[in-house]
């Protein structure tokens, strides 16, 4: 795990940390830009902080490019997927960013059409996708075909009608694979049996992603019950295995169990504030 000072020191003059994409777990090796942004956001960095301002400028530079310059993969249309990634991270730090909102509106139109009948209709999804982006996704471009990933879910907060948001949240909570890039273990409507685990920490990350939707307090009551059942002495403890360098720790050290419990309690308390 990189300490905050080490992570900031690795930021390049252009505002990036090198390669932009992937969200896999950071190691001691140089992180990707996405890894760095996720970790800094967990630590409370905002668009008011200079490192994030530099990263925003980097993303703003690349978003309008007619040919993507930071990502390429044969299975994904590089322009569509790059715009999706950049717009998502811009909105996470600047929710009303004009360029990011342009992309968000495209995806909102796709999702509104897909859930028009109350459940996800794949044919309607593909038709709306073609209307918005001028082409169909590659047959194996799972992150564009399946609406089960971090990017679309994070991007569309505050962009959907209540009817569509309700149907979409039901779909996500019952999806057998959870949320891609965040929690690929099991449906989100089944909290992990072992609370003191890395799995539980990543489960909470998926719930934190959903918590900013307006219907989250109504939909996630079972999560509040699960957390209440695992509270001990007014605190929560996800155990030492939850230390992944992304979501935890929040403090400089977990040398003492009290530091770990304080971090876990702070994280869960913040989540519960969103679910009131």
C-alpha cells in the first residue's frame, strides 16, 4: 500500500499517474490514474484540492478528443468507453461538469429506454445505445453491453426519473455478479456472512456507490439491519484483512486494533448518514 505522500509524489506534471484505466487493486508498483483517484477520493480529497484540480484538467483535456488517446481495446469502442470513464470520474468530483453531463445524458437516455417496461429489456437497451452512439457495442464488450458496472452506476446519479431509478436499483441489487470493478462476488441483496473480511469491505464499497441515489434509503434498509447486527459496543470492525490500500485504512496506521475500529466506524457512520 502506498502512503498518501507517496501517492501524491507519483502524480505526473500532466495531472495523471501514467496509464489511466484500470480499477484493479493498487500495489506498490505505480498506480493507474483511476486507482489514484479512487484512493484519494476515499481519503476525502475533493475538487478543491490541488492534486485533484490537476487530474481534472488532465481529464478535461482528453474528454473532447475525437480520437481517444488514453485507452484502446479491440472489444470496446475506445471513444465510447474512454468518454464513459472520463465523464464518470469528472462527475464524481464535479457533479455539474458540462462535458461530463453531456456523456451522462447519453447514458441516461439509454438506461431510461432499457427500463421503459419496468425491467431491463436488452433489445431496447441496444436500440437506444445505437441511437445515442451511432453504433452497437461489440458483442464481447461486456462493460458496454451489461449494465452492471461501476462507470454507468456512478455516472448516472441524479440523472434518472424516479421510475427508472427504482427499476435500475432493483436490477443492480439482484444482479448475480454484483457490480463490476467493485464487488463481483454475489448479488448485493445478500450481504456477506463474514463481516470481518475484505469481502465485506468491498461489499460496502458497492453500497456506498448506490447510497447517493435518491431511493437508496428506501432500497437499502436491509443493509442498515446488517450493519446494526454487526455493531459491537457502538463500533464496527471489518478486521485486519479489510486493509486493501483502497477503502481502508483511512488513518496512517493500524498498529493498534483501536485505530482499525475507528477507521471502520468512521466509514460506516458516513454511509449510514447517506441512508437516513
